[in-house]
C-alpha cells in the first residue's frame, strides 16, 4: 500500500442556507430532505471504498452529511470550515453572494489571495488552514483512505492548489511543477 493518503473530498449535501440564499459559513444550517437523500446516495457510492474515517467541518450540515455516509467513524476538524466572511456572515443580500463568488474566482482563477469578503478571511488564511488540515490527514492516515466533508469555497481553494488547477497552482506543492 502506498504511504500517501487517499482522500475523497465531498461538499456537504444540499442545505437550508444554500436553498435560502444565505451567505457565509452559517454553522447551524442543516440539511434539507433532498440533502439527506444526497448524503445517503453518496454513502452508497462510497460503500466499497476502504474508508478509515470521515472528517467533517464543524458545521452542522457537514456533520450531518458525514453521519449519513455510513458506519465509518466521523470526526470533526475545525480547519475544514467554510470561508469566513466576517460582518457579512448570514446575509441574504444578493450583492454579498455575488461578492463571495467574485472573491473565490479571484483566488482560484486569478491567483490573487489578498481579496476578502467584508472583514472575512483572505485566500491566504483559507489556504493556510485548509493545507494544515490536509497535511494533518496525510500524516495521520498514511496508506489509508479517508473522506472529507467540507464546503465549496474552502475545498475549491485547497484542491486548486493540490491538484494543480487554476492560478493558485503557481505555488509549488506535492511535487507538482510550479506554473508561471
């Protein structure tokens, strides 16, 4: 077996905050009935995988998704939370949601990690905490398979780096060549 960890990265299933257009990390938003069905279906898809543990963000919807994946042990990992947007947290203003999408685009596609929504996290902040979380998983589960249930923005930033996608991949990581 390889010394590297094999990761299954999943965004939480459909949740109230997404359906209701609420921006931010929204830690207490729960899964919708459709989201519960999505999580169960994901568990069926992953059933044949030798998943040692499931790690989720501390957000309720991520924990619910992880629990519905099956009987594998589920642990929360604070570093996997969604991007914090500071004073704009919980907003239903379409302009805030658009700004959030624009900032994610700026981080991943343009490679400018200095941007942020309101007084929230910069891309540097998100990338640092997510990379630390993934490094911890790699060190803890060498040669194993784990599932990670997180959030679209924070997972996109770290996976763009680790998988060599977008401008963020200009940072040298995991033996991948740097792209200029």
